[in-house]
DNA sequence: AAGCTTATTGACCGGTCGGCCAGTTAGCAT
DNA sequence: ATGCTAACTGGCCGACCGGTCAATAAGCTT
């Protein structure tokens, strides 16, 4: 049943290349990474990368696709386990999203690169996630748990974008005077956000 | 007094190179732009770019520095004309910042590139701006115009990051289902944000 | 008019880029 | 054992990279 200790293992090789490529692309972006870098980081020859992926561009696409799938399934799982709409659960969702990003800095940087590229290949998956999130908020609005005079999509977008930018621009604002830790910021943001989406008196 | 119509004008040349470089770097990032591209876009030879800027890296730094100075002085002017703390003025500041970013998409993309680079060269200017903004909020808190149980820096950061991400990731979320226009989003964000930072009952 | 400075050019450089290809070798089916 | 397929290698390629340099020419000073 268990794989024999063969000297060749194409799947394992593909995986090693993907992993090395993910690290390099996430760190430096697509164009400044070279095939030689990729090859030596993965411990294989350039030719072998071409054999498995065809070209540098297609390797980059494979890396992005894989990362998006990971992100998508993780978020979908979080959405499904969130259960019935409830004001407390919105808070929990924001916290969960924030901590997911904190635990997955590679995903954050990958998103940032794709934003700049104008890549829209993950559009379908993202639209699906956002649609589900907005629907969840809409139900909470109908039950009077959240204010109903704002677009549900905008509610989700607000917290998603704030969390995303917090980690994407970390290097930029981490030295701002008075800026707190991740947890301190999250706590303050939640105070503002939860009070902001609470039903109007 | 007026400049003669000379065939040579080094300052004008420098400017043309800077403008072409800004457009290309903003669009494609540093590493995927080539000197040949820059030269033909600016209508000069590669050698002339080296003559005026020394290297590709130093041209990139000049472009960033210039953009940061523009941004910094524009923001400082906005802060100074904001005047005395007031809840209505916070709303106006958010709107002004949002519309500044909307009117300066190049600056937005430049920030995004520098975030990914981990560039912190604009740290001092940014810290100064953020310090002034946070001080402004702190005074409003002391006067009871804003809730005082959140870090003033976090209040400023929240709206700055939301506005920034709205434009940085536009290509990403503009196709999300239910997402409104710039103005519709800004209006909803302001509803949430202003209610969120209002003094507690 | 002469001379100096410097903006500007075009030819050129070594190095490296992504990619290709012929050849080798490991695993597997028969 | 014998082929066959595909993983894998090393060497090579033309293109292009950022950068240099000697030569030219425009504008300024005197």
C-alpha cells in the first residue's frame, strides 16, 4: 500500500517545485524570480520545471490556482460552520477571517500580487464566497440583528478589506506612532464595526 | 524671463523621463519594466536615462520619492484646512481622503508596490501624517465628539485602510455580486464608520 | 571666435534570461 | 529479458537585460 522508496516520484517532484515556487513568487512577485532561482530552490533542473509545467507563466498560474483553492475551501468551511445568522456570529466571523489571514501570510501576499496584476482568475470563487457572506448578512438584517439601511455586500466588504489591508500593508503602518498589536487593532476595529452595523435606535 | 526655445532642456528631459517611468512602474512594477521600454516611452535613449538618474534602481527611487512628496503635501494641506475637531469634519476627512485616492490611482498603485517591496522609505512622512491625524481624533475624543474607548490611531487607520484597499483591490471586488459604485460604497462605509465612532450612550 | 561643460547619441559589452533539445535512465507492462 | 513511456539531465541557444564608453554637439562664458 505504502509507496516504494523509488528514486523517481513525479508527484512529489511537482509538489516540491510548487512549494519552492510559491515561496519565491510570494516573496518577490512573478517577474523578478528567475527559472534558475526556482530550479535551485526546488533542487531540480530548469528543464524539469519546463517538463512539468511548460513555462514560467504556467507555473505561476498553477501556484495561484492552488492557493486560491486552499483559500476558497477554508473560507467556505468557515462560512458553513458559522451556522444561523446572529450578531455575535458576525463578530466571530470577523475574528476568524482576521486570524486566518494572520496565519496565512503567503496567501495575503499572493492576493496583493494578483490585485496589482489585475488578475481576475479567482473571480468566480470569490464572487461565490462574497455572495454567501452577503446572503448571511441579509438574513441577519431581516431578523433585525443588523441595521438594514446598508448594502449587505458592503458590510462584508468593509471588514474583509480592512483585515486584508491590515496584513498587506503591515510593513507600512507597523511603525506608525500609537499603532497597537494585531489583537489590539482587531479589538478596536471590532468595537467600531460592531457598533456601526448594530440596528439603529 | 521666459525660457528660450532651445533644443536642449535637461530639466524638461528629466521630467519626461520621470513621467514615463512613473506610468510604466505604476502599471507593471519595478522588475518587469526594462530600460529600453523606459527609453522609448520617454522618447530618449537608454544612455540618457543613465546620465540623468544613474541606474534603474535610482530612477525607481526618484519616482517613488516624488510621488510620496506629492501625497504628503496634499494630505498635509487637507489636514490643515480641516480645522478644529468636529464630528462632521471627520466625515468630511474620510470623504476627502477617499476622493483623493479616487483622483490619484497612480499613487494608489505605487503604494501597493511599495507595500509588497517592504519599502519603508516613506515611513517618516507617513508617521508624521498619522501622528497629526491621530492627534486630531484625540482632541475630538476629549471634547466628547467621538467615543474615547478606542485608540485614536486605530480610528484613523481603519478608514485609511478601508479607502486604500477599496482602490487597490478594485479589479478584484468590482465584480462581486451586489457591490455598488464608489459613491454607494463610500456612503455605506460612512454610515457604519460614523455610527461606530460616535460617543457611547 | 575659442574653449569649457554637459546633454545626448549609438555602438557595444558581458551576463543572464526563458526555453529547447538530444540523450540518459528509472519504472513498468508484457 | 525486452521495449516503451516518461522522468530527468546537461548543454546550448538567440534574445535581451542593465550598463558603459567614446564621440558628438548644443549652450554658456569669456
